[in-house]
C-alpha cells in the first residue's frame, strides 16, 4: 500500500507543480505571485519531481516555442516528425537541455520574463541531485515493496515528469476530441480530465493559451488545477490575471 500511495502522491503533486508552476506560470504567466512564493514553487517542484526535475526556464522557453511552431518542423515536440512517442521525447530532452544550458540562441519573445533561479536549477538538475532522489526511491521500495510487481513502478517514478510530458505532447496530438478549430493537431484527451489535472484539455489550451482555466468550455470540462488556483487566488497567494471561466466551443 505504501508504494501505491507514494506513486499517487508523486504523480498528482508532481503533475500539479508541472502544470501550475512550469506551464501556467513560467510559460504562459496566467497569474502572478510574490518572489517568495516563486522560490517556494522552485523548491516544491524539485521535491515532488525529484529525479526528473524540470527547470522553469527550460520548460517555459521550450513550451512557448511549441505554441509558436506547433506541428511544424520547428516544434520541439510534434508527433508529425517522429516515429513514436519515445523518439519524440528523446528529441524533446535534447532540445530542453540545449535551451536550459543556453547552448543555442533563442529569440527574446520566448525568454522574456521566464522565471529563472540559476543557482538552484544547477543544483536541482545536477547528477548528484538526481542520484540522491534515485537512491531515496530505491531505499523506499526496498523497505515497503510487498510484491515483485510493485517494483515496476520504480522506472515510472524515475521518469515521471517526462512521462507527464509524453502523455500530452504525443497522445493529446493524436487522440481525443476538439472544441475549437486551430492550426495544429491539439486535442482534448478526456471529457473529464481526472488523470492529468486539466492538462488533458489540450485543444482548449491551444485555442486560449493565456487562460488559466484549461476547462470551462463544456459543463464536464472541469480543470482540477484551476480549482486549486482559485483557492490560492482567494487566499491572495497568487493573482489570476483572467478569472473568466466560460468560453464557447466552435462546434
């Protein structure tokens, strides 16, 4: 039972910080928060993504490029240009590292105001940090794995953030439904996104990328992350720029 609880906590809390902090804040700046709250999000992202920690700068810049070049040859991750999901994510990894380590020139439109904490990112992205988390996970499994099949969750934990990315960047461009006509293959994976904390409403997001709420188009389009953001907004921890939650579908 402890293994299942660990997997669920890391899946959903790690995913929350990926969509809340890296995606909706770093990439799209759909809300504002204090410098202290931002630094806290850096640290919590590291804790809950662990060995698969993603930098807000690298993620934010790359995701802006995805929206600008969606489903073209310049898109950092499009199913149109790779044979399978694993090939796409390998290319994504290489692009992310090049951006995050500033080894390639990037246009200012993709970097302006993207949050960066260079000293912390260097530590959190280091081999030492990733090995620390890997050893911690293995130790936890050693003491709490009751049956052999629970060990199959270990590689999922090691690579959880890229797995979250693959689900959206591959499957949400291949499978699902659409609410809006857009110039790319983005789709909504689920009628109700219980799995991806609202990230699965990918077609909605590509149509209205500056909205904090990825749902709100149809009654069943409930965005769990946005619900949490509304609470944080009410508590004045963050300030959502656009609280309008209703947008009509094209169909």
